C-alpha cells in the first residue's frame, strides 16, 4: 500500500522543491494527499506547485497556500540592530516581508489554466486533513516549518495523528543555521520539541547529492511535459551551478530507506545564543529511544540516479 504524504514546501526559489514534488508524483510507493506552501509569497508558490501537478496529470491534488510570515520574534525587518551573527537572519526577514516572485515564477502556467487553490489556509488544511485521516499521513517538510508548527499550536491533537515527520532541515557537521531552520527557528523548535518521530535529512548528506552535467543534459533532452517544465525552471533558477538534491533526498528516504544511513537521538534548536541562533544540535541516544533519526551517510550516486530515472518516466 502506498504511503500517504503531504508535501509542505517553499517551492519556487531553489529548484530542489520542484524536483521533490515531481519525484513524489513519479513514485508509486507514495500517495500525495496534498501540498501546502510556506514562507513569503505562498500564493505564487502554490501556482508553481499546481503547474507541476497539472503537467503530471494530477491537477486534482489539493494545494493550500499557508503562512507567508514566521513565528520567530527575532526575525524582524523592523529591527536593524540584530546581534552579532544575525546578518543572514536579517536577510531572511527582508525576503519574507517583500512580495518578490519566486525565481521560477515565469515557468508556471497562468491561473486560468489551473484549478483553484484549496479554500482552507495551509495550516487549517493540515489540521483538518490529519484529524480526518487514519493516522497514516506523513508530513514531508522541505521548507520552513511554520505551517506545521502553527498547526501543532492551534490543534495539539494532531500530534497523535502523525506517525512521523520527514524533514529536509538542519545541519550537524558545520557551524551554521541551515536555511529551512533559519527561516523560522521557533517553528522548527516547536516541531522538534513535539516529540513526534522525525526523520531529519540535513546538509551533512544532501550536499553530496549534486547532479552532473550529463544527468542535467538527460533532463534537458526529455520531451515529457514535467521534464520540460523542470528543465525550464532549472534554467530560471540558475545556469552557473549544478542542482543539489536537498529536498528529493528527503523523499527518497520514504522510497528507498537504505539509500541513507541513520543515527538515533534528539535534535534541539538553539534559540538563545546571539551567534548561534537557529543552530541545530544533536544528542545521540544510547538505546535508540530518541524521537529523531538523522541522516549521517548517503549513497549519493544512487540517490541522483533514482531521482532522474523516476522523473524522466513521469
């Protein structure tokens, strides 16, 4: 039986969100229940998601626009005097508060070619869908965790209906705040502190999964509608770098778990330090009783080939 998932995404900026959505659609092991969009211009992001769904013949999948703003009080455009080490957070705030279109916006279909957005806000869509489900829907977060955190705050009962969360987030092998955490550290802390079981796919492993020029050429040469759109979106995203499969690797842990190596323990988010705000810390469990499994190794070649083979067949 296919695993039910909801994709919570900031699709439209980095190309890997579109890659992740396409991988889900190309994988019979997964059933996409719905998509929610998060961070900044969530309406434009929803249009990007709906474009891929329509091109894949899955236009009936609901897409709900979620939170454009964040929960973290220290990410504020009104506070230019952030402590030392907060320049990147200030940049995140500027991006959040302006209404710039995502980098791939020009590759989306016009609204009159798409079905309407779901009538519920993304947070309420998560709450209603999870409560109405049988406890078998996995949220897959590949953007800031604002939507899921808000849903847990608004309706704590959903925690008991979530078997596991799969998140592309965090980093444990370098001194920095990973983007999906940095966008909203408070939201990330709420999700991690909920004690819901989580599979966390961080920069430690995702940065090893970079497409080659030959693989990108294979995508460019494919004449299927989704591949053509992904090729155009990739060019809109940038032509001087090879895409890295950050978000698709999170999806691949549901399709082929053995592609990564895991370590069990507990993840926490630093919310007090001036220079370390948004850093993620990992404490290993001695008896595999921790709520979080973090990825510590990956077969990068297999991960890249799996993504390409699935998407080219969509």
